[in-house]
């Protein structure tokens, strides 16, 4: 089923795309470990192979792509449910001087991956440097569900 979905997306891009523009896929280099509780394994290797057969594909290091805001390079904060002692998955909070808003984690990561693939110089905060210490997990907002 997942592979059928990938094939449909590839066909849509090929058949419905602008022929004057070249399509290049920026593919994140992360791997998923299967076997988590209530989780399905994701066929990332197969998806990558299908992408690379259909289009030129660039592998991009995903370091910090989900937790650094794509607009201002601020560190995104987690959102906690008031009734539970867990954080929400997939939704983060941007608490920078110019942006106070909810941020979709996956969309933010995709934009950062694109940024790194297109840019000649990768932003310092998204680089794997010895001086870049591990970022603390900060709760930025508590919400009632």
C-alpha cells in the first residue's frame, strides 16, 4: 500500500509537473528503527530507491531539521498537554521575538531539508560541529486538550 502511494506521487510529479523545470528530490538521510510500541516500520530504503530511479535525488543530513525553525533559526519548543505528562507529537511552538506560533514539525523539517539541499552554505545551527552542544528539550507551551 505504501509503495503504491509512492508510485502515485511519482507519476503525478512526472505527468502533472511543469516541463520547463527540472525536478530534484531532496531526501533526508535518517533511518527509522522498526518495532516501537504501536508503530509500523517505514520502508525508507525502498522509498529512496524509487525516488532515485524516477528523479535525480540528493541525500541531505537531517541534523536538527525538525527542531530549528526554518525562518529565523530559533530553537523550537515542545508542547505539553495539561492533563497528561507527555508532549504532543508533530506540533512544536516557536517562541522567538518575531514569531509566536504553532509549527508543524514535519513541514518545518522538509523546508529545512530543502534549504540545506539548495543552499551553498548550510546554516551553522544545522551543521554537525563539535561546538554544537545537544539542545535541551524545553516545554514552551502547555495546552488543554
